[in-house]
C-alpha cells in the first residue's frame, strides 16, 4: 500500500510518508554523469541506489517517469576535448556511450528520457530569460548572466547552510565552487575564444552547470516533481542552486522528496588517484570480477550510510552471487531436466510434497517488501533474501523436488531480480542441447566413464555452462557463467 512507503527527505530533514503527486505515476529526476571520463565506482554507488529506488517503486505498481540527464558541456568536458584536440561532441559522445554500456553491464534500467545539455539550449535560454524578467538574474559587465542569490529568501534550505553573511560579494563563474561559499552564480557564460558556444539574447555563450538540470528537469517532468535523487556531494551547491533557479522562476515547490546517497570510501579512505584506490567499473571488470558481484557490493549498504568498498567485500559479494546462481540453476536444472537425469531422486509423493515452498517463502518475501518500504532498508532486505535462499537449499537437500516447489523457488528468484536487479533468473529454462548434454554427462559419470564425462564437461564449459556435481546419488546441475563480455553485447 502507498501509505506504507516512507523515505528520508533531505529538505525536510527526516523520514517522511511518501505521498506522490499522482497516485499512478511518479516523476523521478536523477543527476546523470558529466561525460568527461569513465564513471567510477563512487558514481555507480549512487546510480545503483537510484536504480533500486526505481525498481522498488515499479514493483509497487507505479509507472515511474524517470529522467536522467547527460552533462555534455561544462568546464571539465571542454577541458578534456581541448586536451585531446577533439570536438566537444566527439569527445562527449565517446564517454556517453561508455556510460550507457556500463549501465547495461550493471543491469541498470534505462531512463525513460535521457536529455543532453547541448540538446536543451533553447529550454535553458528560456528559463534564464524568465529569471532576468523577474530580476532574479542579471547581465553583468563581463557579458555573463548571474543568479542574484540575495533575491531568493530560501537559499540554503536544502543544505541547511547559514549563508546570510556571505550571500553577496564576489560572483562565481566556474561550474563548481567551494561548498562553503555563498555568492551569485553563473547561469550563462560569455563565449571564450576556442570554446563551443550558442546564440542567446545576451550574445554567444554557454550555460552554467546548475541551470542545465533545472531546465531539463522541468522540461520533461513539469514544474513540481516527486523525487530528485543524487549523491550527497550534490546537495550544495548544485541541488541548492536548482531549487533557487526553479522556484524563483515558477513560484512553486520544485521537488517533494530529495534523496541523497552517502559517499563511498575505498579501504576506509576517500577515493583518489594519488592514493591508488581510484577504480572505474571497467578497472574491476578487467580484474575479472562478476558485474553482479560489483552491483551487490555497491548496493549492500543502506544508501544513507557510508559504504566502505574493499576487495574483501567484493569477494564476499561474489560468494553471495554464486550462492544465488547455484541455487537458481539447481532449481531449473531439476525442473527442466529429463527423467533420466533425476530418476534417482524420485521419492514417494507424500515426501515430495512434505514442504510447501510457496508458503515457506512468503514471510521472507513480505519482510523484504516491508524493509524496502522503510526508506529502502536494503541491508535487512538482502538478509531476508539470503535466508529465503537457504530455505530453498534446505528443501533441495531434503529431496523436496515436487514441481510446485521448484516453480515456487523459480518465482521467488524472478521477483527478487525485479527488485534488486542481480540478473539471477536471466535464464528461464535450460536449452534442449544443454539438457541433453547434461543427461549424457550424468550417465557417463554414473557409469564411471570419466573420459566421456570430462569431454562433455569441457564442451559445456566452452558454451558458457559450468557443471556442478551433486553429492553421491544426486544429479549434476549446470550454471550459466556470467561474463562481462557476454553482458555487454
């Protein structure tokens, strides 16, 4: 039920009941990447949290109109393009495509709309014009347009910063600035030599970073939206400035609920290239880590708590994903295998139906939903997920393999994948050729024809299937090996 959902709202400062503007559709804006380099795992800590948020809301029956922007013009992208002697569009297109590929690798849902700043210049100019007409913005002598912070009484309400003493003073022309400084900030920058620029009523120039998101958000989602999410580093100045720009222009509240994810640490320290603890997603893939183990590690700690990312935690995440994979593939191996493969496990009907997995798993499922309704308490939810998988393994170990139980287990994994996106149930059924090869393998192993069984094991492995031998008297099962280069196709 809608009334059970609650989130921590940064603006109001505490856990609040979630009441969407529209009972059927939720408007969600998430700040996307600035495409000047490959996204790092700190970025993806936030993006994966936002993916969980959307998955949960959709699971609860809402249509989520999700907009994630691409910042393809700012100081960093221009500097990168100049450094590599490329056009801005060619430079940013490369990293935009890389980011979209990384999203797919981590099994993130694609935003419904993904606008680029350079495609939104008309909307940005129109918003700046409105602010000038209301005397909230002004054209300075240097030819740039600035936001007059002193004209917005609520400035600082999101970050809770007391800026009264330094609201006026030096104007800030850079896209990002000292997080303790309050000053008029740039909306439109006068064109500089050898920089990309666009026409405007104030001459050639380009937008500042903050105005881009306000314009794109309101253009695609409306003047007031349900949820705006991002990393805690964006609270000030970026999101503070978004509020000031948007609310000054419309006279309406900009966002009902602000959700912010806490920073990621690596081995207890802030991520930094100089410390050798800076990793992009691609760095981890090159080291051979399963993308879903990376996703699990990034998702495993509540979004408002500090996540300490270590290779030990990544190893533990890989073990968890392997546990989920093994359990699921054992279920579908048995569900779809031929009688010849599982005849050794045939038991009396009363034994096969002694446990009802659908009933057994229901409390775990209900608990997971309840945990996520409580401000996305993912730690509690994942703990219940693993407890549910242990119940499935217990049933399998006790030969409780009635088809109804196997179907209940399969359904449980499918629901969990909808929520968490671990892609465990990506294979709905074993291909016939794999079933046939697995049957031959089991028969060869049973008859101790190890030359044949070794050959079949290798053939299955070459096709991307890992054979897992059961205990004496139990059948062998298979698991699809998840590889980064398979997922990225």
